């Protein structure tokens, strides 16, 4: 299962023709959720081919082969949608898969530990790292001006946060 990547979760059924609304967990919506793509659905990883897709408010609405009724679709509620891990060299320079950033240590430009990335939130254009620090989670914008060095191989990110960014995230901060 280590070679699988979570790309979304089924939120709920949509309509009465077996469609589902997906909460995406990927920046590559058009690639991951396109007609003909195959996703591994649920804990048993059942292969399901996407028959049709449309987007509503940034979320895909999918019709899968073999899911024809509202009852079929309702049975998928909460199911994780996964794909095989893609080679990193398929990304444009300066972009990263979320799963490659999760687990990276984050340090400031002096080498002091900020914490460890536990999640990446937002869209490709406006992503932020969720970093578990000693005083709680810290949200750090994933932009080149702040995340000055990202070394996935070494599992390390160097951040140069603007004045006050880390303090505003601390527990008990006003």
C-alpha cells in the first residue's frame, strides 16, 4: 500500500444515477479525475473506471462504471480514492506531490527546528504546509519566498518566515 497515493474521498452520493461528490486531496484535479481514469476505491482498493466527470464548486462529481444507483453511490460514502504513486520526474520544476512533503522536517534559515510537515492544504496556486511544532500546528505558505529550500530526498525544508508568522500560529497567541 506504500505505492498508493490518496487523491480524494467520496463525500456523498449525488443525484439518483449513481454519481458521487468527491472531496479532492490532489492539486491535479483534471489529471486524477478524468473520464477513463481508474481509481482504487475503498479499503480493498477495488478498481473503478471513471465513466463521466464534471466539476461543481471545485469538487469533482464522478460517475463510475458499475455504480448505477443512488444506493450504490451511498455505499461509497467516506471511501478513499487512491492511485499508484507517480515518478517525481513527471512534475514541473518547483512543484511537489503533497505526499513527498509530508514528513519533511522544517527548519528556519538559522537551522532551528520549526517542526514536521503533517499535511499540505489548499490548491496548487495557494498551498500551505501544516507543520507540527512544539507549541502546536504552524501554517506556512508554500511559496518560494518563504520556503527557500525544499529537498525531498533529504526530507528537509528551509523556511524564511516573515516576522510574526510563527508567533501568530502559537497556542495562546492573541
